[in-house]
C-alpha cells in the first residue's frame, strides 16, 4: 500500500478529526487566484483587469436574465445545497 500524506493509491482520504474538506468553491477560488497571478506576469495589466471584469460580469448578467420564478427556484436549490457541491 502506497500512502502519501492523506492520499492512498492516488485517491484523497476522507478528512480526519480536526481536518476540514475543501469545497469545490474553494478549489475554484484557489485555482482562479493562481491563474490570475500567472496572467499578471504574462499579460499587460489592462488585459488582466478585463478578464477579471468579464469573469464577474458574465455570471451576474446571466443571473439577472432569469425570471423571478427561476431565481426563486435557484435560491431554493442552493439553500438545499443541491447546486454548488
């Protein structure tokens, strides 16, 4: 049996006592920060700011395009944690 940290055979082991599991949102946030830092080095500042603005504006615009009943349904699903995990 190969054991590296909490991983066994390349699969993540469940969080032990006192440890917390990372949510998908946290993984995406960390990935976004790393990509943003790389882009700051590679691209000009205005291009990075444009990409960040688009990453915020596109989901916000999509949410605003929903009907009130669709927004209500989405909020209920999030409340029940059916989305985002």
